[in-house]
C-alpha cells in the first residue's frame, strides 16, 4: 500500500517524481548523461540535496559546483513547487535526497519515518 499524507499525496510516488525531475534537469544541462553517469560526482564525493519547506533545493556539503547546481534547479518554478509539495506532504520542514545513492527513495523516506 502507498504511504499517503492526510491530503492523499502518495509520498513514494512524489519522491520518485521529484528525483526524476531533478535528474532530468541535470541531464538537460549536460551535468549528467542519459545513462545516469554523474559527471558531478568524483571519487569519494557525494551529491546530496536538502529540500526546504519553501521548495528551495540546496546542495549539502562543499561540492565544487554547488552554486551552479542550485541556480539551475532553482530556476525551474515547477521543480520548486514539486519539492515544496513533497516536503509539506511529509509534514517536515526539510528533507534530504542523496543523488549518488542507488537507494534515493529509501534515503528520503527514512526522513518521513518510512
């Protein structure tokens, strides 16, 4: 059964959609390739985003291209709205997405208590 918030939002499906939207935006910009290879992550490096309650997407840590990534993702109002809806549906003020992990959904849902 799908985990839903009080408003009927399917948290897992919304999470998957947000992650795909982020990856799509990064692919369109050439920062990752169509196969998912991540040109933004070198050895021993991660790409983790904080999603704030206002929908802002912020790169965590000291990633060398953080400002570029944040500007790219922040320039898309639909992506910001999607992120804000997910955070609010989970009843949180902030969530995190690890784009270097093959288990993004598990990583984000842990923050929802899933």
